[in-house]
């Protein structure tokens, strides 16, 4: 017999939504295992319609040659890249803060209030993914630990993370989004979260040491050299045994990046960039982290891109790691 929580979690993780009504629970409680329910959902017309085309296209892309792109840049170019992205997200944070986080028409300024509950419920789904990844690897969070969330936006996930940690530090480059994150934290009665504005590329030096790192649909909006520097700093700030859970696109057949060409081009409304897996592995390994999982995800919303969610852990002295469940 399955519990309602198990059924609800399966709906969120596999179909990306809540069960449509209470009858769903009545129909599926009798399954012998969560694996049986998983197979039913994976074979459902809804799942095939949403994700089968993406899976087919991405599979074919693995046969293509990976284009050569640069993930390094001179200090002045790095500064200009950061300023460009910050300017874009400052405008978005003022005009369409919620839609810029989740590009769904329901979260446009004129429609947000009636869809506000659904918007913040998506943060619960992010935590479902975290819990599942930790369970698969028999990991436990540090008691009274500190969490760093990069790209906290308007606090969509921050208000959920605050229930798991003694303190959450949210970082963002958009003043408008951060103001809303502080507002929503107060609205939800959150008292253990602090929000910090990253004013320039050197701001990442001030990130607080942490026991858990979370970042989803954030790094992808930064050019590869910025992504690389940010990840290097994150790994440096991780406490021994800290767990890192983050997402980044790692391949697209259409994607090319050259610093000079990029800086000479006109900014897009919302930019999307790639950081190859080899670069991510290099950064994690050099920073003393062990990679636990690399999961394909659909975070970019683009069928011809490969995006991955990484689960890693900072190794402590003498090769020790954090708490592991039996």
C-alpha cells in the first residue's frame, strides 16, 4: 500500500504537477510499491506528450560533435559580462519578477496574484528532488546547518529551504527580486533567512561558508566564464562534508561562445548558456569534491539542449564526509 505523500511526490517528480483530485489517491493506494506506480506514470500519455520528444531529440544529439567554446576570460571581460547580465536581470526584476523566474504566462504581472499559490508550490517540488537525491545516496543534512542559495530570486525556494536549516543565505544580482524575497520571507513568517545583493563579480568572495548549496535555473543565465568562476568560489566556500545540489546546461548543438563575439552582440531578454560537463567535473575535483550523481533534467525547457543536475559533496580532512544513513 502506498501513502498519499508517496503518490503526491511521484506526481510532482514524474509529471511535474499536483494530483488533479482526491480520486487519484484512491486509485493508486493499492499499488504494492512505488516502482509499480512509477512505471504506470512513465508509460502514461501525459508523460510521453511532455517528455518523450525531448528524450528522443537529446538522445540523437549525443552523436554530434561537441562545439568548442571558451570558459575563461580576462578580468575586464569578466567584469563586463557580469555587468551585462546584472543589467538584464535588474530590468526583469522591476518589470516581470515572477515571470523571469518561471517563464509561464500565469506568472506575468497581471496574472500573478491568482496563481501565487501555484508559483510557490513549485518550490516544494524542488525540495522533493533534493530529498530524493539525498535518499538515493543515503545522505543526511547537517543538524543546525547553513544553506547558501545562489539566484534566490523572489524567494520561491528560499521559504522552503528555511524549514530545513538553521539559516539560509540567499544571493541574487537583481535588487528588485531581492526586495520581493525579503517581503515574501516576512509574509511566510520566515525569520532565519538573509538576502544579499551581488553588486559585482568580486561579490562572490563574500559568500558565507555553508553546509548545503542549492542553485537551479540560475547558472544557465550566465556566460561560461562567469559560471566557472562562480562555481569555483562556491566550492571554495563549502564546509567539509557540505552537499552541493545545482543545475547547469552542459551541451547544445547550436551553442557557441567566444568572449569577444559575445560582448559585441546585443543582449537577449533572457540569455541561456552552457558549461560543459568536463568543466564542471574539473571544478568539483580541483575543489576537493566528489561527484555523487549527474542527472539529466528538463530545466532549460529546450528539447535540443542537455541540462544536468549535479549532486556533489566536499571531502573533509583525511577523506571524511558528512553524515551517511545506514
